[in-house]
C-alpha cells in the first residue's frame, strides 16, 4: 500500500522521465 506522498513522488518521477524522453526525441530535430 502506498500513501499519498509516495504516490505523488512516483507520479512526479514518471512525469519527469516522460518529459526527458520527449526532449530526447526532439533534440535531433533541433540540432
């Protein structure tokens, strides 16, 4: 069972990974 703080932390990590993946996929088209 996760408490709400852990859920929020996990959600933030997942969002950060998704954003990094999007930036990584966009970088080749920028440079």
